[in-house]
């Protein structure tokens, strides 16, 4: 079996140089790196990852804890994180917490016990106090979709209040004054923030918030469908529905179509997140951007600099939402 010594002899370089190539050290020239890789391939040499980890006290793995492992929202974020880490010769270990405190804790313990060098964390049920304490340990972490003031330099998140405000202000400017709102689950901070933005825009236009035209959903299509059925059955007039995410907006539109209502002719809709498929339904959904892929990129890049880089990481960004105007809102 070939050894690192054999590689160094065949490539004509030192053992230290081979080690730097194996560990993807940037201080090796492309010419030397190619000589080492060619020698490794010729000899069939494969680095011993376990031995590398013991020697460097690094596992070269990053734990990624998210709320769920599927769907049009988390999928692109995880794909971006994995791509960035893989490009740096690191590996992502994914776990799901399902927005439940016990499951989030179990998933966190799993990742820590696997010896992950750092953590990228998207959790909702674990307390601020726990996360602040965890941040003081030897394992670096960055938070996605959450803001904790004590950890503001490692929180990658969207201004959801501003997003809810932009969506609502837009439909008000189109002449709609009788609005309904399909909210996300109240236990989720981003859902509460989007509702806060909705109410902020209503106040600015002098329109009283009507609790009977606000229905809680679950961020899924079926939740939007059921919420829309409830709003239609309530018998209170409205011309536009502001939805806390695109998936619920899609379900709500389906409920309207089943009843013979035209969108936007009878009821207008605006969503939130700008996930891919509402761009292709008819009518195309007006929505608010939520650049989750860019947030995944920012979080992974911060972790790489913090954990493996030679320069301190810059502060994590607060992303600003933008209105994506399409076809689902009628001007009155």
C-alpha cells in the first residue's frame, strides 16, 4: 500500500509539501500541486482521513442543522451550503430539528458528538440563552433565519418585518383597502415578523386591522388551502390576500379556483419567499424575495473564514427583501 513517503519520492517534493496538498493548503503552486496529484493517482494513494483528523484536531466536517430536509425553501439553501463547503474540501453533515425543541437538541448533540469543526444552525425552538451559551464553546456557529442581539455578528437573516410591510404597502398602493392575511405558524419568529410588517403598512394607510380576516396557516400548500376556505366561508368581503409565504399562496389560489373565483379578477394575491414554482403558475405570483441561497452562501463562507481562515470573518449580513411584481395583483 502506497504511503505519503512514496508520493513524496515519486513527485520529487518534501513530505510537508505532500501534506499541504492533501490538506488543500493554498500556499502550494499549481505546478507542484499537479505533480503531487499525478503521483497520488499513479500510486493509488488515498489520504487517511482519520489520521489527518487526529493529527490536525480537525474533522473537516461542518454540522448543518435545519428545520426540515425537503421543500422548495430549505433545499436550495442546503444545496448552496454543501457546494461552498465541498469547494473548500470540507463535508457537510445534515440533521433536521423539525421545529421541535427536543428534536433540535437531539440533532445538535448528534452533530457535536460527531466532532464537527463548526455549526450552521437554523432552529426555532431552542432558546436564545442556549444558543448564546453554545456560541461560547470551542465550536464556532452561525445562525440562519434568526436574530439574537447578543450574537448579531453571526446571524444571517432577512428583515421579515420589512418584507411584510413591502407586500402590504404594494397592494394598498394598487387601491386595495379590504385585505385578508394568511399568516405562518405563530410560534415561528419570521411569521410573527411578517404579520408585524402587514399591520405596520395598514396603520400607515389608516386601515384598521381586522383579526377576523387574519387566518393562521402552516407554511404548506394545504395550510393555505384550508385558511382560504375559512376566509371565504367567513362572509367578510375582501379583494386581496397577503400570504406569509408562496406555498400557502399557491394553496389559497387553488381554493379560489375550485369555487370559480378568478385571480386576480375577483381576488388578488401576494406571496413571500420567491420560490421557483409560483413563477410558472397562471397567474404568475407577485411576491417578496427571500434570498435563501445567498444566505446559505454567506453562512458557509463565514464559517470557513472563522474556522479555517487566516483572516477574521466580516460581520454576517442582514438581507433586505424586494418586491417581485408579476401578475397576481389587480389594480383597482
